[in-house]
């Protein structure tokens, strides 16, 4: 019998921030970017959180980020993300999103994150959340450094195609699967599943979701995962419940390089 999955966008769906732009200050302290890049990232973060990002803005951001990271040492990026994820990302996770993932997991569905942010950011967040698969934009790496080229861009139709490929590989029935996102640019992601939901949607996605009768939900309670897990542990002890073991997440999208290369 085929399985079902719940596909989640990351920014403004699971996180109350932009996962890519949120690391600007740690990257600056790590010597990867200059002060002007921090200011530009902060402004982009403000615009993104205030009104979302349309297709043209996402393309501008893609070009900017590709140019910015060219020549960066991949190991250094991973080190900075690992050292700062607790202070940057952990407090910005929506409590409602975590609860929703728990509901899907209890129903036997796999949890998949698919985000336009880079894999070096998406995978650690997915691991922290205990998801089954984390898919992000994958950059070309040569001799341990980014070339500035993009192997796979997890955006628009690219997300939908990755979902179809993953469904073929893991046996998901997309008609029985769920998808959650905030942006009209992710409309292909919502169209590919039988149960789409708009989360904190921008104006255009809210309009489309209303016209099509899709659920629209608004998440508004960022919570520290460490605090949430500690609370759950105390509740479990008080109730005499045994702690549940968390299965290891199957993270990464190295599989995607076998399917197609972005040209």
C-alpha cells in the first residue's frame, strides 16, 4: 500500500523568519561577508517578512546569493550554521507547525521539508525537527568551495518536480499527501498534492486559496524547540509516560543530482 507524506515549505511556514537571510550576522562574524552585505540582508529580511517575495524578487535574491557565496568554504559554512542554529533558528520555529508535523507523524505520514534555502541550512534544521527528508537548493561545489552555479534550485516548478521524483523514489501517493506553504511562487507545490494548505499566505496565495476552497491557516506563535521539548519531557514524566525514541532523519538531496542538473 502506498504511503503519504506531508510537505512543508520552511520560511514563514515552519519558521517565523527567512532561514537564508537569518545567518547574515554569523556569516559576517565568521569573515564570509562584509558589513554592507549584512545591511542588505537585513533589508531583504524586512521586505520578505512584511510582504513575502514574488517571482522577480526571488530571482533577484537567487542571483545575489549565488554571487555572494562564490568561493565560500563549504566546511566553514556548515561550522557556522552548526554553532549558531540554536540562537538564530531555534527560537523562531512556529509552535503550530511543530504540532501539525506531530499530527502527520502520528497518522503515519513522512515529513518532508522543501525550501529554496541552501542544503547547508535546510538539513540541520530538518535534523533538529526530526523530519524524514530535507530538500534545499543545492549549489555546485568544487575543491570544497562553492562555484556560484546552482545544481538544483528548490523554487516554483522545481519544488513540484522534486516532490514527484521523491514520490516515485519513496512510494508516496501524492493524491493522499499534504503540502503547506506561504507563497504564491509555491503554487506548483500545492497543485501536486491532494491536500494543499496556505499558511500565513501572501495576498495572491490567499486569494487563490479562497477561490479554490483550500484551507488557509495563520501561524503566530514562535517557540523555542528546546523549551518545547523540555516542557514535553516534564509533562511525560508527570504522566508517567515513557520517552519516545526519535528515529534518525534521512536527510540530504544527493539523490537529486542523479535525476537532473539545472541548466
